[in-house]
């Protein structure tokens, strides 16, 4: 089996216009300086025969040097970005084009003051380059350990026609992130259901979507009379699977479910601690390990 300490393939490629930038700087507890930048890339490309525009937020965090004393490439990129032009400042035509070829996705969980867990993911990159004449794109290639697969349901509990694959993504040091992927096209859904199974390690590739979606519903506050149509906007932040491995990885390249379970228990305890910190409750202990693999 594959060593849980070996990081899974986790590569994103994003090319587009620099929409906005926010810079921060400070000092770490070690005394080292740091700088970070949160920025957004606007990318328009064709997906499943239709044109789609996403505005994808990305982060870079860096100190002047790496742990080995070498100049940190991320630090240099942050300095270069301070000279770039954003769409907000100069408009679409004159804004800088940037390319990310070594970005990665990570789970991002936080807890509200009421103790509610908000789960999601974020994109980080060690550095950027000039987008030049490269066509807009927003794609991912990630190896995942399948923890669950099920039909997507709407708020009323009805199937949407899409399919969810919940994948464990092994990060540096054996840390486990749990991220949901979406399969939209029926022929792709059929393939995944026939060839992929829970506890398989597979490769998934596809399209990054970060758009605003307008939703309409009909509401009525009375037992008679006309119904009122209400419109709301939500952010669709999705990783859409459009390709992948034909079959699960062979045993020597696949993660051991027992190792994933251990990493999952550590993750679960960390999330519980986040909730405890938010509500000032006593500390929790990691969940007891079991030979049964339930990914709840």
C-alpha cells in the first residue's frame, strides 16, 4: 500500500486576469517576517460546450527565506504582484494576466461563535507567473481516497441529477483533508458508479467553478391569492469531475483504509477542538479507532 506520509497528487492550473489583490504583512512568533496576498483571478473558458466565467480566490503566504535559508519564491512573487494591474484599478483590457501552474486545494473549516461548523476549501499557490498569451483555464488533477458517493439532493431533499464524490486528499505529513467533488454529466456519473467504489484510491480531474448563481423560488405567506417569486444569489464553489482514472489504483499505489481512518480521526478531533474553542467547552479526545470504516 502507499505510505500515508506520501502526499497525494494535488495540482491546479489557473490562467486569467488579475481581478483584485489584498496584501498583509506581520511578524511570526519565531520573529520572522511574513507577507501574504489574497487575490482573485477572473477566467473565462469553455466547459461542456458552454462558456463560463469564474472569479477564483487564491492565497500566497511567504517569509523572505525558506527553512533551508534559500530565497522564498513566494516572497518574490508577492513583491512582483504589488506592481501588477488589477481589473478593479484599470479595467479588463489593461489588467495583468497571470498563470498558476503549481497551485493546490486544501480543506478550509471554521466555526462560528454559535459553534456551527462551516466546511469548504481554499486554493493556495507557492508562486505565480506571467499569463502572457496562454488561454484562460481553471482545471485540477487530484488523487483522492473515496470516502462516500451519493446523489446530490436539493434543500427539499429531491435529487438534482448530479452526483457527489467525497474524497480524502492526503496532504503533507499525512494530514487528511476531506473535499467534495461533483459529477454533472450523466455518462460520467454512469462511469463513476460502475467503476469507482468507496475505499478506492483514484485520480480525478476536471474544472474549477467559482461563480454566482441566481436561484428563484415561489413563496406564499397566506393560504390564498398570488404566489410571490423570490430571487436569491449564492456562490457556487465546486470542483467538477470531467475525467479520471479508468479503474482504481493498484494496491501498491493506493492508500490503506486503516491509515486513512487514523488520519480521519485526527482530523475529526481537530474539528471538535475548533468547536470547543468557539464555545469554550472542555477539550475533546480523538475518536477511538475501529476496524470499520465509517466516514461520518
